[in-house]
C-alpha cells in the first residue's frame, strides 16, 4: 500500500488515456477514461499506493487540477513545451501517457503553476479585459486599413469617433462602404462592453491589499495592477527576481561551451565570458507587454524612473538596452514590494538593477 504509483494522463476533449507505472518503471495498468470527474475519481480509487499524477497544461488543466489536487499525494501540471521526449518515436494517446509517467518518475517535468484561489475573480476579469482590448484593437486596425487602402488620410483617432464617420464613409462606395459600416458596428458593440468589464475589474481588484502596494509604483496604475494580480496571483511562487524576469520574458539566455581547459596539468576555467543570446522566448507575453509599456512610458515622462533611465544613458548604454534594464528594474521592485507588503519608496532604486 505504501508503494508509489506514477500516473501519466493524456487529456483530450472526450477521453483521457492513463498509464500507471510502479517504482521500477514497469507498466502496471493502462486505461482509457471518459473526460468526466466521476470516471476519473473511480479510476484513482482503484489504484493502490501513493499516487503521483501528471498531465500537460491545456484547456482542461485547471478543471482537472481541482478534481485531483486533494486526492493524490503529488500533482504536477507540466509544461508541454519542455516535454521533448514525447516528440521522439511513435505517437499515440497510450504512448504519450506512458512517457508522461516515465518523465514524472524520473523527476524531469517542468511544472506550471496552479493552486492559488484568492485571485480567481480578478484573473477571469483580467482575461476578459485583455481579450476585449485585443478585439477592439484588431477592429480598429482593420477599419483604418480599409481607408488607407483607398488613399484616404486617417491619421490619429479621429476616424473612430462618431462625429466624423459620415465624412469618412462618403469617400468610399459599394462593398468597401458596407464593409466599413460593419466594422463601425462591431467597434460600437465592443467599446461599451470593454468599458464595463474595465469597471468591474477595478472594483474586484480593490478587494486585494496588494492593489494598493502595486499602484504605489509609478506608472503602475489600477489596470496594470489588476492585470498583475490576475496573472501572477501570488508573488511567492517566484523565489527570486530572476525567476520573475524569466516569467515576464525579461530573462537573459546565455550560451557557452568548452568552459574548462588543462594548463600545465591543472584544470582551469577559460576567462571568455558566456555569450548572451537575447531574452528568453518561453514567457508570459501579457506580462512582457505590461512591463515594456510601463518602461516606455516611464522613460519619456518626468519621475524617478526617468532619472534612472537617464543615468543609464549617461553611462553610454544604448536607449533600447536602457529601456530593457528599466523594465527589469521595475519588475524587480514590483516583486519586492509585493512580497514585503510595503509601498514604493525612492530607496528601492538603490538596489542592484540586474
């Protein structure tokens, strides 16, 4: 009864392929379950031993996590981007489930964070607001493309207002005019909905004490603070600022090889520094956009962040690298005050930037 069982689950819309391995790596059981909570729990109750379960992050991962988290010894929602073993050899649901169990047994899985429940309302509101903002931006870009395609001058935001619409539409005819009218109707439907969700997001965000601490950071207003709470949920999931930088797409990736050589019979490390190959590609794009936009705005307007930015330029740093360093600084300070539960002070700028 005390033996460990490693359970890999390949999850799909209607079925889940399950493979169970013992401590020696032998397959003890394979099955196909319906994607239903009752069927999954019945199967888990029939497996003897201490259960360690894994499945990949996807559409059903949050629901399946809630179903299993209190019923197994260990639960790992793994990052599918890092499961290179699944891409080798033949592929099927049963094979994928067995390989997931093997990776879990070997301790080679990279977990995706799940578990915080206090910020679920803000998380869903933030997702709705972000999606509506993307939809609105997409419609505005398509609308402007219609007029620019006919050499109609449409610089600025005047095109989107209701006052001058007829003036712009009069310069189009036939199908192009009807297409522009349909885009205007879509824009008129999206904008009120986006404003309503924005208000609900701000109201929900005020219920969290972290909102006051985050909004004390210059240029982190109520919307950016709400998006941070919704996406990050808790700062304690990051041990250090470098982990937070990687999550936000601000971590530096380095490459090195042949670090050591033998000189006079002694092993010495070469003095050549590791080569920097840009920022990490596996990250949360929304968080990267948040800190990049914050750094861009802060570098152009008066305040403590602009003073920090100008000091970097004075040292000979290129503007784009200075903005990156500023974004990393803002992210590090944000994580620090969030963890400590304190408001922003100018003293935080004296900490190392990188």
